[in-house]
C-alpha cells in the first residue's frame, strides 16, 4: 500500500472530482458534467508499507514563501523523528526540507514576526522560526513531559486577531474509557499575545478543562437526556466499546461503537453583529467540534468566555427558548 500527501492549488472551476485518472478521462470523453478537481498537484511525501503520512499543514509565510508540514506514522522501531517542515519560493513547484522533529498533529501559524509549529508528543510541544521557516529552534515543551501527558488534536485552525493568538488543543481529563476516549477529551482553549515568545508556557493562558462526560453526566449511565434526533446512533456501553460486529481473527475486523464525545476542535469568533450569538464586547469565542455520535449529521458546539481577569471559561450557548445548544446540524 502506498500513501502520499499532496498540497493542491485549486481554482473553483470544478466542484466534483472523479475517483481515478482513468475515470476522469472517461467522464470527460463522455461529456459528463463531472470534471477532475485537481489533477495538477505537487507530491510532497510518499510512504510504503505500513508507514503512513498525514496531518498536512500549509501557510503563506512572510512575502511569497510557502511553508508546509506533514508527518509520518507507524515508523519502524527506533525511529521517532516524524514531523517534517518544508518551504517553497516558487509558488509550490519545488520544496526544500528545513526541519525534522519529534511531534505529531502539528500545525503551522504566524504570530508577530515569527512562525510556529505547535503539536504534541503526549505533552504539548512547539518550535519557532524567526527567519521565515529557514531555520528552527529546538522543540520546547509547553507541558511537563513526565506529568503533562494525554494531549491530542489535529491540525485545526489558529485564530489571530487584535494582537492575540487563539487555538485549541485537547487534553484527556479522565482515564476510564476502554478504547477511543473522545468522551474524556477536554478542548482546552489557549490564548497568547502574538508578539510574545510562544515557546514559553508562561506566555499562554489556558481555559478550564471540561469534556463530554462533564457536560452530559448521564453519559456514564448510558442514559442520555434527549430523544427524537437519533443521537447516539448506536447503543453505548460506557466505559467499554459496544461491539457491532465481532470479527474472526484473520478474516473480518471487529467493529465497535466507542463512547460518544467531541474532538478535533476549531475556534472561531462570530463577527456578524446581526447574528444571535454575536458578542459586542468581543469576549466570546466559539468552538466547533467533530461530534462522535455514530452518525454524520451534527457538530459539537461550545463557547469560551474571556473574563475581566483574563481567565478563559467554557460554557454552553443557548437558543431563545433558554435551552442549551450543544449540537449543531452539520451534514458530513
């Protein structure tokens, strides 16, 4: 099996892609309205066998330079440097590797006059470049490597506004779930002055930690306080996985429904003054989360409110009826 990462430089000329190049050619010859989405691309990484490449991240640096990152997983025993950062000065045609480090689920972002790559390796980690991605600092730990374990995320967004950097990482709060533990992952909002040294823990503010089993205490009893909209889709048997199909060794893999929860959080600010949840004081950020419900129709929603003392507190949004809004219709 071969896996590869490509970064696509797209126009909106085509909205639908064909599954393969052969299929794309047949579609075109047949006069089908289906057209290839992005057949012209640059391949940055390719792997063989069990090694995987994933978590792509790309930004425009200062000037015309492009900076991209990706990582390798399932590396052979003894290999641990898995994240790669590359740059391009010709619009993405050619790329030069600049930095390799032990980090996963990393994301690139600009803050002040520097560029950062922030991810984790159990504990939170970050590296900084002060010369537009050419060279990089050593990786710094934002949490204690011995005690600050259990961090997670994907290369979700970074919100930079009015001199502040906002992002979300996720921390495992409990250790009860036997399996995929998204019920125990707390989205932790992180905020900092964009001109500060973001490789230093003291320059970040962290929100309180709350996760799905805090927000919905009946999760542990597998008795949810709602009905009529099909969540969760499958039966849940907290803290164990609910087995859907038990495979036979060497034939069919076991399929299970893991306990419901939220993960892979993006952070946004509502800027439309006519929106119902608009905050004219600019103290509220909203969290849009991947909702693990067994279906594909909803996203998770929370908000983070900045207190007068600068503290960051997670809370629910409410609709006009006064009901809490923790799920948003979000097909796909």
